[in-house]
């Protein structure tokens, strides 16, 4: 029996994976959104450049010094494995700095970008006049919400670091678990703006994520790939915001806005 494409996990993963790239075409089609992108873009550029610079310095000055050396034949294999783990750990630190700090600073602008994307999709093209008082009020709400998510992410990453104290197995589990956590964080981060506007709880967001796990796993993987592509990673945040908004609005599992 053939499984309908909409129910096929591979099809769903592929659809989610393509969404960040489709967001780029969406941005090109609706150029009115560009004015909401350039500030997060500049923030992204500065944060990512700083994260890479200090990440390389960390790797060269500290991480490399911790890698053991020996003359026996098996040290070649051990050294090779530790180098791979060291590179992955450094990459996680760079991504952590980039994603967390960049998302926190850019969150008020991302909220506006997500809202305007939703207006275009739902055909509510009326654009509200910009008001500083309203912007700062929304910015404070965004900072608080973002701060809570980042705190959970930091605690989770610290707890995962403890895996490295487990001989052999821990060093192998850490890159897998930390990558899984990053994918989950990306999905929570970029679908969160739609949920926040609807005053939906994190429990409801989590239910939505696990109800659409194949699609959103693809979405997070697509964003992670964008981060790994030179120069394209500077667009990761706005593409994530637009893509996450598109996915949420296309889902029939989201309830109408709550009142009050």
C-alpha cells in the first residue's frame, strides 16, 4: 500500500528541509520585508564574525594543547578521533555564541519580521505605523521570552558537557546529543514568534513540534546546513524567522489566537 506523500516522513523531512531556502525566494518576492531584515543581518554579521574569530583562537590556543600525543601506532587512531571531537566541540561553541547572542539581540526585530510575514501570507497587508513606545514594549517582551529559552539551552548544554567525563562512550555521545539539542533549539527559536503572538504556551509549542517532528527536523537540519555554508550563514536568522512562520501558518494543528 502506498503511503500518501503528506504522511510520508521522508516527504515531510524534505519539505521542512527546503523551507529555509524557500524563505529566501519568499523574501525576494516580497521585497517590502527587506527593511526588517537588514538590522538582524548586520547583527548576525558582527556576532558570527566575532564567534568564528574567538572560536579559532580558542581552538588554536587551548583545545589543540589538550590533545595528547604518543609514539605507539594506536595513538594515530586516538589522535584522529580526538581531533574530530575537538573540532565538533569548537564548532558547537561557535554556533552556541552565534545563535544565542545573535538571536537575543535581534529578537525584537525578528518578531516584527515574523508578524509582517504573517500579514503577507494571511493577506492582511495593512502595515501599522511604527511607534517607538510600542516597539520598546514588544522588545522587552521578546527579551524576556528569549532569555528564558536561552537559559534552558545553556543549562542543557552544560549538562551535556558532563557526558565527556564518561570514558569513550561519552565522547561519542556528546556530538550526537549536542547536535540534537541544537536542532531542537533552532526549531523552538524560529517557530516561537508565531506561538508568542497567539499567547500559546511552551507546552503547546512542544506538542506542535513533536506532532510534526519529521517536518521540523528537516527544517532544523536545513538551517544548520545554512549556518555551515560560508556567507549564506549571515542570512540564517531572517530565513529561519520567515521559514518558521511559513511552516506554522501552513499547519492545521495551530489553534486560533487566544483571547486575553
